[in-house]
């Protein structure tokens, strides 16, 4: 890849030709020219440990994934109106990772396309339109999904309220909203919503601040939704494919079986892919109108998807997520005891959130300090970012190939940065 253009020249081109709605990560833009597993390299020769780009699930430019895509691209790339082994082989392979009832799959190009398809299927099956979503949720960038994403319609540039067919339940946040009866809150919204097509939720809330769902929450609300005639849709786009370190799918930890599962982001390790799985009975209701995604399930995508599954299994990356996640969590909990700025450490495996507060009693968000930490970590060649409705949660969701040495260096540097920021503020 050419590095002839300076970052200033590229920024000028971007200013002239790229839509202004597209944001740039970090206050000081990075000119990234190469990726290699858990690292990104900039044009000025710096090597960054990537702690936030979970799309490249098995590593940036993973050679096995690259080779699989190149090999298939040189052989055949077409669409699902033709018969080829890769399509059925890949869907069957994915289905075997799911509960037996979820055995019918659709392959598409993005998590947004997959989530929209899931809603369409739910509406087709139930004959209803109303949907229930979680406060702070983000499910995609299509018009329908912006309407289903409080993170967007209540965020900057949003219209501030939901469409009449969208009903929002409070976040079951055991840190900021501890002691609440979350199941009762859900039931209150359900009672007011009228007949529903379904309930859509992430198994661990991402844009809402890396928030794990309380034990028993999903099983309780699933019963309520199904009693009301709706379907339960689980969005595994962020946490699927073993990121939590104990199961392939995060919903498995909650001892529930969804009616529809959506997967994306890590599915193709940076290649645009996504999938929807449901039951034979539910999928049958969606057969009146032909469904066709031009690129969904093409032979190259299927070859890449299969190679990602091979790497996850053969290199035991789910176990690695558990191992490295435990090192990070243990280290962060020790830092929490040392620095009152850390209000909460949460998550599992390689999907973690660090909520920063100025006061542990009032829970006043430490917004400025969160920005300072990310800025200082960047100076030390660690890539992090901030999320949550209060913009005070630092998220950690790196490629699954991160090592013990990476984790220890991250914790050591985080400690030094915290010490510097706390000293400066005192």
C-alpha cells in the first residue's frame, strides 16, 4: 500500500470529498497503513496495540483468512441463485454452533442488514409491527434500525423520541441503577406497547457502556415477550464468536434459546459479512416474497467465514479470551482499589468496560478524565476508546489473539497513566 501521501494531504482530500457525518477516531488522527494480528502500524513507524477493534476477531490481516479469500476469489465468486458447496457447508457449520432449533440461516453483508432482516422476519411471523428495545441500544444504520436505536435517536442529531411502534425499556444496569426490579420495569413497558412483533437486545450492552445483563433477566423477559405473542431476537454482533471466553454465543450464559439470532462484525474478520439464524417454523412464514442479497453468502465470503471458524477452533481462541480476560479483569480490579477514579470494572472475556467517576457515592461521571486516559494511552501506543451514554466508560474489546504479555503491558501502562492523571488533578 502506498504511503506517498502525507496525513495532512489525506485529511485535505477527506475534507473535500468525504461526507462530514463520518467521524475520525482519536483527537489526533492516525494514518494507519498496515495491520498485523493485534497490532496496527502507522505511516510514521509507530506500532499500536489495538485494544478496541473487535471486527478483526482473529487478528488484523490474519494470514489464514487472507489466503482463504484469495484462493476462492481466484476460483469463483457468484451469488446464491447458483449451487456451490461453500454456501451450504458454511451455514451448516454455523448452525452446529447454535441450539438445534436455530437451524435455518440467511447470509447478508452487514450487522445492519442482518438486524433489519430479523425484524422483517419477526413481523412476518407475528403479523405485528411494534418492537421493544433497550435504552442505549444501537442496532444499525438503516432508517428502521436508527428508529430502533435509542443510542442514535436520543443522541446528537437525533429526533429525541421514538417512533410510536418503538418501545424502550430501561437499562438493567446493576451499577447505576442497582436494586431496581428490572423484570417489572420491562413488564410495565410491555403492558403499554400493545401487540408486539418482538424484543431485540444485545446479550451484553455495548454502546450503552459495556453492561452485562443481570442473571435471570433474559429468561424472565423472554417469558413475558412470548406470552405476549412476540419473538425474542438476540443481537450477537458485538459479543458473538466466543468473545466472552466461556461459550461461542453470549446468550448461552443466560440459559435461554432465542427465536432469532443475529451475528456480524467478527464473522468475516473485517470482510463484510453477517448472518441471521432462526427456526424452521419461523422461517416458513417469510417465504411468500423472495429474499435475495446480491453479495450475501457468495463463495468468497463463505470461504472467509469458514477460515475464521477454523482459526477460532484450532487456535483455541475462546479459551484465550477467557484467560486474557481474567488477567485484565484481575488487574483492573486491583487498580480500582488503588484509584477511586475507577467506579466499576465489568464485562467478561475480551469485552470489558471501565466506568470512571469523580465520586463513588454520587457517581458523577469523570468525562474529562476518561478522555485524558485514552489520550495518554495513545501516546504510549495503546488504542482505546470511550462509550456509554455519559461518555465515561473506557471499553476494551481487542482481537482475540491478544497475549498475556500484551495484557500485562496494558495494565502497567494504565497504572502509570492513572497515576499521572490523578496527581495532576489533586
